[in-house]
C-alpha cells in the first residue's frame, strides 16, 4: 500500500498524532527518529539507514557519546541561563521544560545515567552551584560572561565609592563641628564679691553695666558710674576688635564648598592612576580557576608574557607547563615580610618595593619603595595591588 498524500486525511491524522512527546522507548537517538508504537520502532530498526548508523557508531562509540553529552549539557545550561538566570531552581523543573522539546537529546544517550549524576557533575565542573535538600537537588547558574563580570565589578566599585563618600562627608561634618567648638568664645565665669558696709548710714549702689557690684558712699556713686561706663566702653571696643579679627580669620579660612572641591579633585587624581588591568611579566600569581582541573587549581605560576592587557602566558612552577590564562583566572601572591614585590596598580604602579609588614585587619601591607623619585618612602598598598617578584 502506498504512502498517503500530504493533504489526505490519513496524512493529516498521522501528523496530528506525531505532535508532542512520544514514548522514549520508541525513540532512536542515532537516527533522531520518534516512532509511535512498537511495530514502527521494529520496522525502523530493520531499516537499512538505521543499520548504517549503527555501523558508524560501532567504529567509535565514545565519539558519539561525547557528542550527545556536549549537546545535552549545552542545551540544558542554555535553557537554565535564559529561562531562570542566576535564580536557584529545582533541577527537575528545568529538566521537564527541556524534554518538552520534541527533538531534544535524550539522557540515555549521554554519559550520565540519571539527572542527579548530571547535577553533581555540573557542581564539580563549576558551571552551577548545587545543593541537596529534602525536596531534591537545586541548581543555580553561575554567570561567567565577561560583560556581566565587568558590570558586577563596576557596581561593587560604585557601592564602595558611595560608602567612601558617606564616610568622607561624616568626617567633614565632624571637622566643621570641632572647628566651631574651638572657635567659639568662652565666656568667663562671673566673680561674686561680698557686700560690705562700714557704717549703717552708707548706701549700696549697683552698677548694672559693669561686670561686678560696687559698694561705696553715695558721694562717690557718680564717679563709680563714670568709671563703670568707661570700663563698659572699653570692653565693647575690645569685643568689636576681637569679632573683627575673627571675621578676618574666617575669611582667610577656606569655605566648605572649596574644601569639598579639593577633596573631590584629590579623589579624581587618585582614581585616574588606577586601571582595571594589572598583569605584569616576571611576577608570581596563583591559579584560582577550577576549569583546568585539580592539577593546576591553587598552584603558583610565573607570568612569562602579557597579551592584550587582560591575558597572560604563565609557566607553572611545579610542573613547568605553560598555560594561557585570563586575568580573572589568577590572583596576586603575598610573600613573607622582607621579600621584594612589584606594585601593579595605583599611584606607584610598576615600582619595585620591599614588603615590611602585613595589616590583616585592613587587607593591606606596608611597602618600602626601592625605585623612583620617592625611593625609601613607606606606603600602604592593598593586597590586590602588588605581587611577589619571580
């Protein structure tokens, strides 16, 4: 019996039945063909095209298994990153959405027997963060895109800058309060004297403009009043002189706006000498990436050549192997005090120095410069801005 026409009811019914998922036991991964029933799968296995595919697979079965494993891994991770991003999600939810596509690569054709084995493998290779709970395994995608890493570093740098600005503003306010407290005129404490009369006929006269009370005969009250007025005038003139001198001194002092502008200018100058690349030849670094395996993880190497500012050719100290790594795959090495280092970033970039002490609390070290115009000067440099010299 011939095959039904494309627009015949039989052909349309067959296409409707073939939509969606079918039973996995009747799917041929080598030929990527889904059969609807056991008889159709049996006929397919007896077909000549299927036999040719089996002969090709028998020549190098590992090649085909690696190919299907890579396809399964890439599609699974692509779906996880596109659908859920960096959210923590159950691995079965991702798998169910993945197998809903009819032409997906089946797991029984890969090197993993179960979804749990595949999830553990993702965690060991560093593609995802995995954790086991009573409800099952959860995965979280690790975004290693250079643009995403650069954006995260920029956000962290901006957050740190905002914190520095807040601390600087708080210190500036404290300094202004301290200056105001120091510049404030301290009023002298009044001196109280005892009122005495030599005889009962004497009258007590009070001069409210003077700084103290005066007791004396009524005949000398006018003289006391005159002297009190003169003393008050002298005190007021002295006070005017003091206020005028304070005003002139305040004019000489810098305003708050000028001080803020100077601080911002210093900050811009400090940031202008910093760059986002720090690799230099002949320095010792430590490999921190896990993608190269345990053989190179946490092992030290010497940078032989820097390429495009962000990449380097390194030589492993233990094995002597040469690798090409990115700047994000290595970190600086802090030697023991007394060793020579090279400053990699900041105002003293490319300057050799001697490590004198380490401040673990502030994550910095004290270095004595050995070259340049400021030779012999001691500076505090962060851990990530210097490394051991080879």
